[in-house]
């Protein structure tokens, strides 16, 4: 077959490519047509409402490009961050929110930008078996909202999420502490459990942490410290299974928890957690 027989096909292919390029160029030109700011913003908001997040991002960015000094441009910066968040493009969402805060730290959308930053970190939290760096960043961001906007609705939600974050971080400490305890690295285990008792005492991991301290201290032959942990556990969680187990352990060691008075309990608690009450 001669090469000439392929020529019409080649021409047709070139024509299709050229047509596609022209079509793309026309679409691009349409996207950059000068339009009133409210029209552009409303169109972007409509795309957001219909969950077409990619088009919403394009249009919000166009608001910024065409009307960079307007109030709508500032709003678009945050709304573009939100649209990226909805697509789970957390890197882009964080960059947009942080850019807004850098340019407009006192802007009317700053509160939501801080909240969105916290959400981006919070939604990426992984299970306790993995590194918790992102959880730490979520805690910092949530505390930032509570500190800056204590009476806002975002702050209320931040407090709920902060409890979950603290529970996650305490869970990580407990996982590592148990591993140390099983590996006979008792002092390292003590440090982990003490961290839970001192810094995450409102989480549901605190009772177990106190019981594990009883176990660890008895293993080390430190009966006074074991008594302090057991007395604290009995005072705060008297009906828990963890206290029942600690009570049996201490009783077998000749320690009578019921004989510890309130004043002695305070002394023991101070010994266990300096400054505790």
C-alpha cells in the first residue's frame, strides 16, 4: 500500500486536532470574559450548591482575578478553600485558607478560615497505630479557634472535636505504653501512662492508665507510687473494672486501699501528679 493512501487520514487527524485546539481556545476565552463581580460570584456559589466543586473553584478564582480588591474576592478566597476541602484536596484547601489569613487576618471570613484549617487537619487523622503528627496539628488548630473565638459556633464544634482529638492522642500513648509494659521496658511505660493521667485525664483512657501505673509501679517494687495510683483510681472511678483489678493487685501486696483517708489521698495524688487535685 502506498503512503498516499494514508494522506487523507493524516489530514483529517490534523483537522480534528486543530478543531479541538480552537474549541479549547474558545472555551478559555469564554472563561475569561469580563463579567460583573456579583454575577461571577453568584455563578460560583451556584456551582458550589450543585456540588460541582471544580467549576466552583475556577469561578471563585476568576472573581479574584477580575476583581482582586473587592469584598467578593476576599470571600471567594475562602469559598475556593472550602470547595477544595469538599474534594478532599486538603493541601490546596489549607494553602488557600492560610493565604487568606496572611492577607486578611482581621477579615470577616477569618473565623471560618481558621475553622476550615482545623477541619482539614481533623479529617486526616489516622488510626492510633500510626504517627499522630496530623492529630497534633489538628489539636493546635482547634485550640486556636477556641482561644480566638471563644463564643462562636465554630468554637463549640471545635471543643467537641478537641475531645475526640485528645482521646485519640491518649489512645496512642496507651498503645505505646502497653507495648513497653509487655516488653519489660517498665520505666518507659510509666512515662506514657503518666502522660495520659497528667495531660488527658478527661478522656476515657485515664482509668486504664491509672491501673497500668499500679501494675508498673508494683513491678518496679514502688509500693507507695502504686498506692498513689490505686487511691486516685478508686477516688475518681470507684465502680470501674480497672479499680477492681487494681484493688486485687494491691491487696495481694498487703496494701489496704480502704484505709487511705481523704488527706492521705491528697498527699498520694500530689506525689503521683505534682499539682494534681
